[in-house]
C-alpha cells in the first residue's frame, strides 16, 4: 500500500516537473541565462529528483562513470529533455521569427498586415515541418546511429523542404494602408492604389477550423476588394476576437475615409448561433464592435446602411 502511494506521488511530481520545466524554459527564452537556469532547476529538476527518490529510493542516486553515461543516453531522459527544453525553445524560436518578420516587413501606416503566401506553399510548409519534427523526435530519443535509414532520409527531405519554402516565402505578406493595398508574393511586390478599387464586399460564413471530420466550426469573415479591371483581392479571414474586430473597424474607417463603397453581408440565424457562442466565451472582445462591423442594431434587430457618397 505504501509503495503504491509513493508511486502515485512520484507520478504527480513527474507531471509537475514536466509542466513547470516547459514553462520555465518557454518564459525564459530571450531572458538572462542564470535566472532561467535556476528556475528550471527548482521547478523541474528538483521535483524530478524527488520523484526518482520515491520510485527508486537511495539506489536511484548511486552513480559511477558507466551509469552516468547510460543516464545521458537513456530514452526516458531524452524524452524529458525533448519535452521541457527542446520543444519550448523551438516554439519560442518560431514565434520570435514571426514577430521579427512582422517588424521587418510592416510599416507604421499599415491598418492591416498579415504574413501570408500562396495557399499550397503555406500548407506544404506546415506539413513538411510537422513531418520533420516527428522524425526529429525519433532521432533525438533513439539516436542517429540506431535510427532507421527511412527515418533519417525522411527527416533530411522534410527539413530541407521546410527550410527551402520558408526562404522562398519569407518576404510574402498582404497589407492595407493609407496608400492602398500591398501584395507581396514570391518576391513580387504589387502596390494597388485606392483609385483602382471599385467596391468592397464584407462576406461572412461558417468555416471549419481543422481538417478532420470532428473539427470545430466558427463564424469568420473577410474583405473582398473588387478592382476596376475585374480582379479581386481578399483580406482575411477574421474571427471573433478583440484583435480581428479592431482590425475590421480600422479597415472600415479607412474605406469610409477613401470614399470606397462597402457591401456588408447579413447574418443568417445559423450564423448568429455561432457568433453568440463566441460572444459568450471571448470575454476580451467587445460585442458592440462586432455589431459595428456588420452594421447591426441589437435593440431593433435590424441592419443599417452607411453611405460613403
């Protein structure tokens, strides 16, 4: 009975060390090394040591040169390092890359900015990156020498593909500013002035948030710019959130300032059902902003028309 209790608390300590270790490394990214290291030792390594003591007792801490070497190559230790150190560092690295890209490409006059590229290239990068990471997990835990050739080859191929596409699309983005629309795709930058914008449609629809059959759905919207030459440019999609609502209102204000006509979709009852769920759970977003975006009066339950003429 006592042994089961010890193992139970040991298991809780291992889970605690994993959670707090991951948080310590993630929050410590870019911060001074010593405080981050101390936080990791206290919140991650210390609970892990206590867990080992509960499981193994004193014999778990009898080390020699051979046992220390086996400890470094132990799959369990490598999994622990992968979860608490490698993964949060990788996530923070890619997150910082995204923000540095925004700082590098955007300007202070942008009302809307989004790092976006050709759809199929974006999807290829995501899937190739996931494939490379999955292979990396196996290589990291098992070791390069012990891993199968197919895993090594797949990792090299998917990693090279991810890096290559990321380099090709690293300057791709869309922006809306005071001068017009900016479309940068595969190194080709196009500036579309407001004088060639004929009309804008604000379109909403219920869209899936994933690829599986069990994926959720939500109400999203986008701005479709109709140009005088018949071409269209889309910006979005936007979802019910504080940032998206503020962005949408800023775009509408800019359209009004530029005297660009705007047609706004009316929401059907099914679409309102999804919006009401978002309003309940997204507390940071202001429902009044959503009503303003879609020109809806909740008291009269009527849509109103705004003329920019």
